[in-house]
């Protein structure tokens, strides 16, 4: 749990803690057992947004107001805002695509035609090797659903932070 720097200094001076890491500065308590270290009521809250994801660590306490029923009060312990790289990835991909198109200025470019950049219709043979799809399935039903790279980076950013 985070604590005030003054409290960290007193814990270090009294020998109750030791420095675990310098950047970010982290201390580890020495005189606690695993059973005493359990923290009740701490929750991790994640708020995904389009440009940033909010991550907060909160706890809840019951407080009694003057002559009223007990009220649950939630307070934030740590809050982090994780900025997404979606716009940055999108602009880099756009810049890469324009460089690719500018390398052959006089040619007509067909999307998805491969290396030759020429349109070649599929061969029309009497016996097609592919099996026809059932009438009720769309053409893209056998493909895995795919997100654009910017959206993929947005979804995977909190997971990368969690596993580091």
C-alpha cells in the first residue's frame, strides 16, 4: 500500500522496513507475516476510454453520520491514467502507406493485388477447387474477427502493464 514519504522515513529509521527498489522508490515491511499482510476491501477499478484508460485502487469504509444510517464511503488510494497509442499508430500506418504509394507515382495501384500491383482476375475454370459456402453463411464467416492495430493496442495496453 502506498504511504506518505514521512511515514516511509520513520519506518526505515526504526528498522521496520527496508528499501526494495529505488526507481520507483519502494519499501518492504520486515516485521509483518503473510497472515497480517492481507488487506480487506481494496478493489482495482479499470475505466476504459477512447483516448486513455483510468486505473484506480480504492477501499471502502463504513461511516456513521450524525443520527443517521451507516454510509459506505469509497476513497481512492492510487490512481493512474494510461494514455493509448491509437492515434500515434494510426498516423504512422498512414505515413507508411503514403510512402508506399509514392514509390510508384505513374502506376495505377490496385489494393490487395500483391507484389505486381496489377489487377488479375481469378481464372475462370469449369471446376472450381473451393467448396461452395452454405447459403446462410456470409463470405467472411470462416475468418477470425480482427480489430484494427490501433484498437488492438488500446485493448492490450492494460494487460501489458499488469504482467510486467
